[in-house]
């Protein structure tokens, strides 16, 4: 079995704060990798409503990521999750 390392990052606080602090560690190149896989046909507002109903804390984390990265990462994350559920 090949050797690998995993970094574990434990954070405390409100969900938005956690997402915001995680956003500080995400390189721009990783955000750019989402662009080619975003499905433009996904209704982002509908996905937000699903998150709001079933996992509002995750939606708050994604909003924190978006605030920190000052980009559309919220859209990328929501679309990526929606694509998983579509399959």
C-alpha cells in the first residue's frame, strides 16, 4: 500500500466563520479547476433551498468560502454538489 499523508484541520466557531477561514487556505488554482465542470443548467437557487432545508450549516460554510475568496466559489460548490445528486 502506498504511503500518503493527510492534514487534519479542526476549526471551531460559527459555520460562516469556518468557511471563511477555510477559504484562506484554498489556492486560486483550485477554484479555477471547478470552472470546466460547472453545469450551467443547474438552478443554483433551488440547490440553495435544498441546503437551507436539510443542511443550513453547510450553506453557511459555503457562503463563508465565497466571502473569503471573493469569487463565485459558492456557485461552484453548490453546482458540484447538485451534480453529485443528479448522478
